[in-house]
């Protein structure tokens, strides 16, 4: 079965730093460091000596766990850190059920988890992610990061073939994913791109959607927008490289 197209999760973290919230500095569960962590890494959520990540000035535990995971090549170690991130985010969301940023941070953590899983587990997490993004957007309809992730989730479901989509939505527990559509994906991605035009990934993903829906001229336009932006981090450079590949493909199809 072709997996859900959830490879966007790490890119979202590279492009958008996790929003640090005051209670995030104390919301972390008591967990031991995962494989691949620096020797100085303390138990997340506990204070430790000067110079450590949880010293007096504090640390955003969710950001710490995400950064630790994305720096690793080993999938099991990365998955461990993203599980830690999810637990931290769940605690934050429980502590602040009416805070859209706390709910968004949980959605972000779920996206990272889904990217490392497979089969029924991935579909189940994606289904929860779909519902969690609905929660965020009910609280804050104009949340561009949530709109972008939601648009990518819609597009990812639509990129599956019919058999795979049937299995994901009817057999493997992804009931919420049945509502996915290209129209909804486009509306969400367009909103995010217009709200945050400085983020290369937002242009690139909209360009991918235009390519998938047979609009090569619009796809080429968004690819060029992506490449025209000044990279702010290594993740942006990777996106711009993929945008160049997109531009080459659609120009061959007449998107000049």
C-alpha cells in the first residue's frame, strides 16, 4: 500500500519554529534522553546545572525534542524524540485547551510522528492530526501554519490512488480523511501562501498542487516564487532545489 504523503512534517519544522509558550518550560514529562542525545541532556522537564538545556533561563522542551530528533539520521532514535515531543505537546494541550497555539503545537508533533510511522499506525495518527487541525482552525480560522499543514494533508490523501485511499479511510481507521478534496487543499494552501509569502515551502507546495491538478503555468509561477526568495535556513535551500525540479517538469509540459 502506498503510504500517506506525510513527508512534509520535518519541512514544516525547518520553516517554522515552534512558538514558545510560558508554560512550555515546565510542561515536559519526566523522560530519559533518547538515543543520540548529547551527554549533557538532562531529564526533560527537570532543572539542572548551569549551561544545560534546562538551566535557569529555561528551555522550550517541545522545541528541544524536535531539534534533537531532526538532527539524527537513525530512524529509531528520531522516532523516540518525536514520541517525546508528542507527549510534551499533549500535556501542553491538556493544560491549555482553549489556547490555539497549544493545540497547534500538538498538531505539529502529530505530523512528525506520522512521518516516522507506517501502515495502520500512520493512518491512525494522520486521522487524529486531521481532527486536531480542525480544532485549531475552529479556534483561530486564520492560523496560516495550521492552514498549510491541513492543506498538505488534504493533498496527500488525494495523491493516493483509489484503492489505497479506500484502505486508508475505510479499513485502517482514517475515517476523518474521507473528507479530503483537491478544492479544500487548494483553498488552504492559497490562504497560507498569501498570509506568509516569505516562506518558500508555502509556494512550493501550492505549485505541487497546481502540477497535480494539470495547471502547469500556475505551477511554474509558484516554483519561480519559491526560488526567488532568499533562503533563511538549510531547509529552505532543500525546498528551493525541489522547486527547481518542479519548474523543469512543468516547463516541459508547457508551463512557461
